[in-house]
C-alpha cells in the first residue's frame, strides 16, 4: 500500500512537471519537449530492518470475566523499560480486544502483585512496581492503558 501511494504521487508529480514549453508566435524556435527525467524515490522496505524487541512476561493469574472478557496479572522483569512495557500493554490490549471486557495489570515485582490488596504493604512500594493498568469496557466505550508507576527510574 505504501509503495502504491508513493508511486501514485510520483506519477502525478511527473505528469504535472512534463508540460511543453509555450512559444509565442514571434519566436522562431521550435517548441522543445521536456526531456527532464524523474527518478522515483527509493522506498523504505516494508519489513523493518530489525525485529522489534519482544518483552518477555509471565502470566501470574488469568480469569474470565462473566460478561465476556479476560482479566490477567502480568509480570515483567524489573529492568524492562517504560517504552517496552507500554508496547507490551498495547499488544496485550489489541490481542484481547475481541474478547470484550479487558482488565490486565502489569507488575515488575511478584511481591507487589501478590500484596496489592494488603493494606500493610507500603503504597509507595506498590506503585513503584505496579506499572500498567489496561481497562476496556465495551458497554461504556472506556478503553485506556494507564501508566501507574511512580518513582520508577526507567
């Protein structure tokens, strides 16, 4: 599709730039045809040069939402960057969108995930390791990926 669009644009530019030079009646020269050549720009390859980095993760818990959908708690490495975690979140959201409701939490600490409901677990520590919340409610149209982490250096 990208190559077809570039080709179409290039063709239009070529057609518009290939007009004949107008010569007045008093000019004794013969009209010259435009001999300018046009080279199509090299298109970018459709396949990326490098494969995108795939963030490895572990599903700690998975459940079905009775009204149709999926819930999960995901664990990633604590060295995973924010950009990689958000890319994983978008992938998980897109992969599960057809299931209906989505409620997926991503953590970088097994302990923080296990103790997320424990009131004695320090909130500051929880939100350092509770990275992302993916919530989709098809009935209301709510569809959001929230970065939850605070105080995480990467």
